[in-house]
C-alpha cells in the first residue's frame, strides 16, 4: 500500500533511532502493526520503524523523520 505524506523534522527524542512518526489515521489507512517497517521512497529508498505522532500532529497528513532518513531517501 502507498501513501504520499508531507515530510517534517523529527522530534529531538527520535533522532538517531530510525523512527518515522505518523498519525493514527495514516497508520490505519496503511494497515500497520507495531512490528512493521516503513519503506520510505524519494530519489532512493530507505526504511524506518513506524510510531504514532504526538497529539499536536494527530490530524495531519505528515511523516516526521530525522535528517539521516531524509538524506537516504
């Protein structure tokens, strides 16, 4: 399944952990479970562990990823 999301900077606590924060609505559309891995595609492909966003991002169609993941994609 594929979803196009707007990229935002990761939370400081997530830096270095290969985490991709997404809203519960996006996770539901992608039918994700806690053990899944996200494939993130840009000019290249990279992978991250999906985790849910904080309450301020709940209704957003964004993905929060650190600069290393952004660079690798």
